[in-house]
C-alpha cells in the first residue's frame, strides 16, 4: 500500500484521507490552520456524495445531522414557478441534504480520528519535488521546517492551491465581475420551511433561499444584499452571518502531474448554481483513492478532467440562463424553456445531471 501526503483538511482533504485510510494506505494529512473554520460555506450535499460516503459510514451521520430538501421551487415571475421534485431521483438519497460545511467537516474529521488519523495542524506545505517513484515535500510546522518523502501527494488545498502553483499549472477560466452576497438568517416567511426556493426577481437578478435549521435559512444572491431579493412578507429575527464573495469559473489544465494530484477547489471552481463545488471535489478523491488501491492512478486526469470541465460549463450555462437581461431572451426563456422544464422526462434528466448521478 502507498504512503500518501494529503495537503489541506477542508471537506475534500478530509474525505481523501478517510478513503485512503479505509483502503489501508499510510496517510499523513496536513492543514495550515490551527483550528477548523466555523463558517457554513457549502450547505448542499448531493445524492452521489452520500452514496460514495456510505462505505466509510459517514453518510448516515451526515443524514442524521442535516435537513433533507425534497422540493426546490423556481419562482421566475410573481405568479409563475417550476417545482423541481427530487423525490423522483433514482437513489435512496432522493433529496439534497442541507448541512452547513463546518458541521460536515466536523463529522468527517471525527470519522478520520476514529480510523486512527489526526490532522497535523499549523503545518503548511512550502515546496514539492518529484522523481519517477517518489514525492518530496517541504513542510513547516510553527517555524520548524522538515522534508518528508511519500509515494503520492494530493493537493486538496483550495482555490489558491500552492500545490497547483508548484506544478506550474494554469487555472484556466474567468472571474465574473459582479459581487455576490450570502446571509444566514433566522426568519419566518410565507413559504414552506422544508423546501428550497430560487427567485428571479428582476432581469439579471437571482437569489436562492434554503433551510439550514429550525427557522434558519441561507440566502444567496448576485446582489450586494441578499436580503433584498426576499419577496414580502417576511420577518427577519436575526442576521447570523453575512458575507460577500465573487465567482470564478476555472478548471486546471491537468489534474495530475506524475505522482501529484489536484482535487476539489484546487482543480475546479464555479458558480454556486446547482451546489456542485464541494460535492465534485469529494467525488474526485473517492475516485482517486480507488485508483490508488486498485491500480490505474495514471488515468486520474483522463477520468476526472472532462467531468470537472463539464460541470463548470453546465453551472455557467445555468447561471447565464437564470441571469438573462435581454428582454427578448427572457421572453423566450419564460415561454419556452421554463415550461419545458416542467415535463417530467426533461426534469428527471436535468436533476440527475445536477446531483451528479
Ligand atoms: C459562499 C459559498 C457557498 C458555497 N455553497 C456551496 C454549496 O452549496 N455546495 C457545494 O458543493 N459547494 C459550495 N461552495 C463551495 C465549497 O465551499 C468549496 O467547493 C469547498 O470548500 C471546497 O473544499 P476543498 O476541501 O477543496 O477546499 P477548502 O475548503 O478551501 O479547503 C482547503 C484547505 O487547505 C488548507 N491549505 C491551503 N493551503 C495549504 C498549505 N499550503 N498547506 C496546508 N494546508 C493548506 C486551507 O487552510 C483549507 O483548510 C460554496 C462556497 C462558497 C464560498
């Protein structure tokens, strides 16, 4: 079995370490931060991810902690909506699980600890070199530098990945000009608290509201204040967290150079439409762990790069359609495309694509 260094203990690095340990590899996982972040960035866990995490016994723990969302309503005018029904998904996880990312990471790290591995915190990858059969990494723990030699290295070190930079890999794509805003709030409003809702409130303006706890919701919008996209009446009791972010759509040219692999945000980033980001990364490392165990790791890029590219393209297309500004294009979308999405076979195909099945 192989000795593997995983760089980064976000959801993707933690999943990678669990899968590798479970398949009897010798794993070191390092993380530059002293503690886990307590912010709830990604909140949607999809059916594909839950299927993949069954083998490590993580899925039941996630499901027990989260909220299953079975219906998502897309309100594209004050009177018109499409209801996307996830109940019909061909999976026993026929829902999108809503769980804040910090809770997902807590569950993953707890499982990793049960499997006998601790995250080496305050430890940063500085440099890496590789030969035909080894990778040597220079790491620094609170001012102390050391070199470690492993068979493989996985860069799960996020969008600003040092592993990607050390490999000299271009992150090909674009940055969208507009700022997005998210807010976690406690509120009551007129809609069903179990369902997700998307709103196109004005040409080019979109927002999403998802339940994340009792009376607690995540609002996201391509607008300076996510609260402004809420249709009245509503009653906000508390704004728990509010933050701005910008959107990049990028895929790395190669997911792999020799014995060094990229996964998660280090390899691909895209719009939050469809909630694939974290899920796609967790999927990357489940596939990689299997290739390292069963053989065929040389094919990791060939297998995962086209999927990453397709998802980045698909989520950009969804965003472009939802955020149309041209009045004629909006008319065509509302009169032809959206009604088509009500047809069961069209909806089934799209939903399967969105959740990665
Ligand atoms: C507002 C927002 C909402 C989102 N919503 C969703 C959603 O609903 N669904 C979804 O699927 N995705 C969503 N995403 C995306 C999701 O948060 C990311 O895709 C996910 O965090 C990627 O996980 P990761 O492990 O690849 O990277 P990260 O979570 O960025 O983790 C990388 C880790 O590597 C560490 N690190 C970096 N450099 C080094 C180094 N040199 N040495 C050691 N450690 C290092 C970092 O400290 C970090 O802990 C959202 C993102 C944002 C910002």
